[in-house]
C-alpha cells in the first residue's frame, strides 16, 4: 500500500502487507466496538 500526495507528485508513506493487515484488523475492531457501544445500545432502548 502506498499513500500518494497528488499535489507534490510524491509517495508519502509505504506499508508492507503485514502492516496493512494489522491496520485492517484494528480498524475493523474499532468499528465493532463503536457499533456495540453506540448503535446496539440505542436500538435496545425504548423511545422516550
């Protein structure tokens, strides 16, 4: 994976496959936690 800066026409960051996999796992886990904490709890509450 390469992050690219189109304004300067330069790559800004390069990541290996293992780093991309770890980033994906962490990002997915964060979304799952946010879903459990905010969305799932709100769905279980009766309207006031």
